[in-house]
C-alpha cells in the first residue's frame, strides 16, 4: 500500500483490514495519535485524511491507499494553525492529561479563523475529554483562531 503520511510518500506492507491507528503507531512510530476507546466514540485517534478529520481506529489501512494522512506530528510541522492550537491549549488550560489533546487539535484544524463557538462545538463533537468541562478547550480553540493572536505572533518574530 502506498500512502502519503505527513507529507512523505510511504510504501507499507500491512494487512488491508488492519486499523490505520495501529499502522500509524506501530509501523510508522507516530505515537502522538492516541487510542482511547478503539470504537470511534472518543476521538483521541483523530487524524486528517485528505483534509477531513477521521477516527483512525475505525479506518481500515486499505482506505488510506493513495490518500494524504496527517497526524499530530505532521500537523505541528506543516501548519502554523496546529502550532497555534498547541500553544493555546497550554496557555488556556485546554490540555489536562493529554490523551484527548492530539485528537482535539486535529479535529479543530479544519476550522477557519473567527469560527463561532457553535462551529467549534460541532467540529469537536466527536471528541471526548474526561478531565475538563470543555470550556477551557473551547477557549483554547477560540484563542488559536483569533486574528488578534496571529497579529501578536507576527509581532513577536
């Protein structure tokens, strides 16, 4: 199977029905993608496949054939918005134990600047956090998507 993972084209010899989550973690060493429930209920394993957030525990490896998969490791390296989200999660207390955080960030990546609280809630609806009441998570995403934050970041450089 040939798949592009975090911008690198890779040939993987894996069983077609093996979970993409296991391929990423075990065969590719990309352990930032977490397993929470293994049933598509928690979103801890969220990755982007062709720009769409998916639960990698539900995706057979064969479905990644010829696709572009981005994990939290690749998102941080490739997109400024991922770094902004990571920093905002730290600054605003959106990260607690860390199990859900990579999935939350990946689910929030497709959001546009100035997304409303309702749009943020919809984007994160498939992601569960067992540590917080979600307010800090929503505030973290809002802060990262704020145009004022982007201007402040540019001034610091």
